[in-house]
């Protein structure tokens, strides 16, 4: 597998190598225009009802029917377990519930579950909280990107190399966003955390490529890039294996949202690093090696 994927580094022209990731990025850009990325509860707001201190696990179906009837909207119900006791998290799009609806909801859940009403909490996730979440997520991504660019520039001090790495990382994020839109993965705090982790992973693979080609001792630039690619593919395959297993085995929506972003990003990082960025790095190194006539 590694030999087949590294063949393009030895045989393809740089223009052909760069065309594939750019065409993929164009496709996902169009996908973002056609499909909307759904917003998670952290960003779209709504109502959160939490029940704690249950001795036995309740029927999720019964609670879902009761909450849907009282709120007049579809709800999401998740069973939780802490220290041997069970709980229920109910999420709905309703905002700013009246005091009467809140009291009716608390009493109905308490009677159905056989607990006191003080074990039922109803919380409003209003526009202020969602705007704070959006702002913090945006600031975290911007700060991480700036810090990453500064560190890479200090290490290599080459504007072309730094720019190509940043473009490659940006393509990873764009492709992951396009996949989220197509497959309906919500944008939430968990998926934003996935993007931050993806930035770090993309930096690693791109630094591996640039270091091997720019500072390699033996071999042509293509051979040096092919050698780095074998190591990079090993990293990507092992990472994808763990992420896919975690995604399949988990029952937590938070972990699923985080792993979806990383799975999408790592898959397309293979293309963007070893096709796009490799074409730039190889071309630059070959131009530097051309002897100047005296």
C-alpha cells in the first residue's frame, strides 16, 4: 500500500500532484454552499432538562414521549450514569419556557420517575450563552492557528514553506467541514475541539515532509519525500484505526462528534500533505538545486 501511494511522488508532475487536492477542496466548497452544517446544542441554544439520583434506569421511550408532549416539540433523551446512580438528559429546541410549563414539566417527570421535584433541573441555553460559546470557539481556533504559524516560521524561516503548510492545513479543515455538511455532523464544542486537534496533527505530518526534504542528506527531493511519506502513512493508518474503533464503540455523542472531525481530517490530510504540499516542497527544492551558469 505504501509503495503504491508513494509512486506519485516519484512519477507525477508537481502540477498533477497539486490538482487532486485542489479539485477535492472545490467539491467540498460547493458542498458547503448546498448543505448546511447543523449546529449542536452548544451553538443553537434551547432547553436542557437534567434528572439525577435515579436508582434504576428509566425507559427512554416513555420519557421522550412525555417530554415531547409537554414541550410540543421533538426532544433528544440520553441516559447517564454516575457513581452507581442513573440520570437523564433531555434536550429540546424550545427557549424561554414559561414558569407554568417549567413547573408542569418538573412535576410530570418527578411523578413518572417516582422522585422528588428538586431532582429535576430545567435550564435555558439562551442566545447569550450560545454567542459566548461561538466566540470562545472562534477565538480558540484563531489563537491556535496564529501560534502554529509563528512556531513553524521560527523553525523553517521560509515564507513559501510556511505558506504551503498553512494552505495544506486549511484544506484539511475545509474538507472536514464539507464532510460534516454532507453527513450531517453537528458543529459543537466537541467538533471544535476536534478541529484544534486536527491542526496539531496536520502540523506534524507537514513538518515531517518539509524536514525530510529540506534537511535530508541523501537522495533526490522526490525520494526524500517518498521516504517521509512512508512514515506519514504509518502515522495516519494507526491514528485512523484508533479513531474508527473509538467512534464505533462509543455511545457518547460528544466523543462521536470529536472523532468524526478527526477521521475526516486525517483522511484528507493524507491527500493535502502528500499531494499538494509535497508538490510545492519538491518543486522548491529542485529549483534551488539547479546549477547557475557562470
